[in-house]
């Protein structure tokens, strides 16, 4: 089978999208069921993906999005692949069966949550494009059962056109390969909470700040990995102002964007990992925290319980007091209670592998041809 993979986007690609491509594309190229794999990525992402080790990539001219990716569609049509895979909520009409993937639920579930007006309208546009893509695609890959239920229950897609294929997770770094982030210099190993991801309203960091206030001045510090996007700087400033009112001063540490080795250090040294997001499809950070054996305290908002499988403490979504209660439970529990949770988290994360993701993805591509 000749496969074309296309990632139509106006600018670059998110960190999670790059991780997906870096993990899956080499496996696709090694799959004996595929005789050829052509991968098209945005011009803005070409250099960074090449620097990160992903080679033999195709791109298109700047500004092609203004014509509905006409040049990209023309190049794919000329290659005449058997099937086209778009691992995002975007449909490309290239005269070939097209399989799309839904891997971002914020535009679908939380398009207007505390955003600037322009950003909210962009999210609404993304949701409409995703809905059109799902209706036109030969098959739709959902990255969790939560996403699949949304597509079949809310958008009325036929269940036999939707398949669940979970993302994988990389194993933890070897001992000695992790590096402490500069921002964490004042934090003692085992003495802080950790959370990570883009700083956006849908991430629900208000729950964590509310919990810190309720835990009191003797409660742990919170290390926040990730940065604000271009459309959420004002929201980030409001969070910083809110955090500054907590005592003692500096209890919330904003670490900014963290590299892989820095993330490994944070997972390995935090007292607990907090998952507060309000709109997720298959969050990488949650799976990574579990693979490191973190003590996880997570919102009960789907798909988190589905992914966790009982290997974490859950709190009621948007309830900072319940989060504070569960954090206190986690931090005061004896090793006999904590260690089984950590072991269960590692075991559950081991079920999510990139080879399985790739194998099941090709299964769906073959079904699209049928």
C-alpha cells in the first residue's frame, strides 16, 4: 500500500503533534504492509522536525492555506497514493480515500472558555472544519473512547466509521539522563507538585491554585511546566496575579517550556503530578507521568479515568476543595498505600505503546480501502 501522510496547518506544529510524527512515521516506514510513505508537513515545521531526526519530509509553498492547500492537494494527487492519512481534523480532497484523526478536543468541547473573542472564533472555525472532515472522511480515528463517543453521540457519525487508536508513550529516561530545570533550583526533590502543558483556560489550572490556597502555607509548592500561547497571554497574567496572592510568596513556580530531560526530572522528583485539564483527547503528559510511576491526582473529566484505569486518585472536575483533599490524602499516605498506586500507574502506562498505535493505524487505513 502506498500511503501519503499530510499535516495541513498555517504555521508550525504543536509539541504533541511533533511527538506523534516522530514516534509514528519511522514505524510506518518500517511496516511491511506499506511499500511507500510520503509525509507532507508545514514549511514552518520542516527545519525543527529535521533537527529532531525526522528525515525525508515533503512540504509546500508558504501561503498555500489561502487557496485551501491547492498546491498540496495537487502534489498528493500526482503521487496517486492508495490512501491519504491526515492526523488532524482536516479533510483534503485528493481523489483518494482520506482518513482523519481527532486528537484535540478543546475546539470541540471548550471553544469559548475564557478566550479572547478572536481566539474563540478560531476555535469555533476549527470545530466546524473538524465536523466537515469527519463527515467526508472514509474513516475517522479517535484517540480515546471519550472522543469516539463524542463523535457518535454528539455528531451522529456511524459507529462503524469510527475507530479508537490510543497514542503511545515513551519509556522514562535512563538514570542520569534527566536534568533539573533552572526554575526548579529552589525545590527539594519530593517536595513539590508538578503539572505540565500549554497554559490555556481549558487546562483548568484554577483548580490547582484553589487547592494550594486551601492546603495552607505549609502545603507544597507547585511547579508549572509549559508556556502561554499567543492568544492566552492575558489569561496567563491573570493566573500569575492569582498565584502571587498565595502565601508564602513564590509558592507557584512558572518553569516555562521544558525539554524532554527536564520533564523527566520533574516526573521523577515530584511528590505528585496534577492533571486538571477540562478538554483532552489522549493527553501525553498524563501518560508520561504514569510511565514514570508518579503519584497522580487527576480530574474525573473524561478521558482521564479511561486512561488511568484506577491507577490514580480522582477529584471532582472544577472542584479545588476536592483536589486539595485528594492531594492531602496522597501526600500523607504511608508507603504501603502510595507504592501500589505508583506500580499500577507504571503498569497501566505500559499498555500504551507506539508500535501498537502504528499497527492499529495501518489496520484502519486498510479498512478505508475496503
